């Protein structure tokens, strides 16, 4: 696994854990919509972990799926800006794919 991909995945993992904790705090403060966002964040943490620690392509596919769900949740539940939410949901998978592409066959 290339060093740039490892660094990017650690950054994504760290940010996803912080986001998961933030949504958990919002849920405890009474915002029930935050619970719906905790599940895709947990799914993304799982995908990043599978890709980072087990070097499996399945992790990339899980990340893409979770980003689609996170985009839908941001737009519908939190009335987020569609363009900003789309950019946010596209950047992570695209950077991971760009860093993985030369080594795609190295992943199982």
C-alpha cells in the first residue's frame, strides 16, 4: 500500500471517528436525526478499516456506499446545501480511488 494512501486513510478514519462522536453528542442532546447519520458514519469507519488494515477492495466499495447514504442524509435530514454536500461526498472516494488506482491489483 502506498504511503500517501495510508496517510489519507488515517486522516479519513480520524475525521470519521470525530464525526461519529459529534453525531452521538447531538443525538444525546435530543436531535433524533443525528442517529440516522451515525449508522453511515459507522459504516464508513468500517470500510476505511477494512481497506487500511486488511487491504481489501471491499472497504472501498463500503466507503462509496456510505458516502451516498451520507449525502442523502445531509440533504434530506439536515437541509444541507446540495452542491456542498455533493462535493463533500465525492472528494473522499475520488482521492482514495486516485491513490489506489496504480496499486488496484495489490488489493484483494
